[in-house]
C-alpha cells in the first residue's frame, strides 16, 4: 500500500532530464554549482551535480543527515526555501561544512514526493556573496515544480508497474476506488466527479470497489495530441 517504505529508483531518462536542468541553471545564473540532493535512509547525498567550472560537488558525495550542519538539512527540516547570501558574515552559517569548499552563499528549495515526504533539495551555491535575483528564484521554482511532476509519475508507476507485486495486490488497490473511475491512459491520473484530474495515489484509500474506464487528461492531451488540444 502507499504508506509502506520502498526504495523508488529514478529512471535514467529522468535523471538525464534533471541533469540538463541543473546544467542550464548553473550556466544561465553564472554559478559554479547547481545540485539536486537526495535523502537516502540516514544520509543526504549529492544525487546530481551541474557540469560547471569550479563545482566541488560530485554525485555520490554524502553526509550523515541529522546534525550535518549543511544548508540542505535546514531546507528539508523547515520544508521551506533557504537563502544565505554570505555565510562568512552570518554567525549561524560561518562554520558550516560547505564553507570549507569555499561555497559561501546558498539558495535552495525542498523537493517532495507526492505524499509530501521529502525527496531532497534543488539548490545553487556560489563562491562569493550572492543575493540571488528574483529571476533566479522563479527559474528554480519552475524547475522544482517540474521535478516534482516527474516524481508524481515515478511514484504512481511504481505501484502500477512493479513486476514483483502479485496480481492480488493490484486487485485490492482497485477495490479501494469508488464508482466508475476514468484513468488517463498515459500518466494514470484519475478524474473525479467534478472533472478534475488528480494523481492516482490520492485515490488509493479504502472505499467500495470500483470499475475503470480510460481517457486522457488535459496535460497529456497537450503533450501527445497538441494539435487537438489547441483546437479544444
């Protein structure tokens, strides 16, 4: 069921997309480091790191999460953005581990799975004082939203396509749905009685058994059949 603890892998094609995102972010913002960090059990690791000059971070670098003192620990625990323009001028941050790598400024946002558990962070760092502009903030928020959209699909597909699960497991989850439910044949979103599309995991709760029909949600219509979406 949805509350069980599982390790969900990010597919290679999605990782490649994310890598391109942080490469573009570092290049456009003229920053040495753009990162996607991920929580793994008791550690926090560099999941992806921009291929930019002067970047001291490498995929697989990790620290014990609790009490690490990292900027990203605060982002994840507060579930909010963090801006540190100059750690050297900030009593709270002047001795944090990233300062040893000469990364004295930081701007980051939390990334969540669709069940609102933390995946990690998306962040940028600089070797000099940086206030980070509104444009940079808007760009990071756009990329954060895109990554979380990918995680919604990965999360749903884990439950719809895990070959190790028995057919009876799927039947039990189908019985958790109520009434005749329309499922997008592409992204597996579900349409409610008001015509609003939702991620499938929001519906996997205990209810009388359901019957399914297939359709296609507006977002997938735009992607797969843009010529029809524009006319509708």
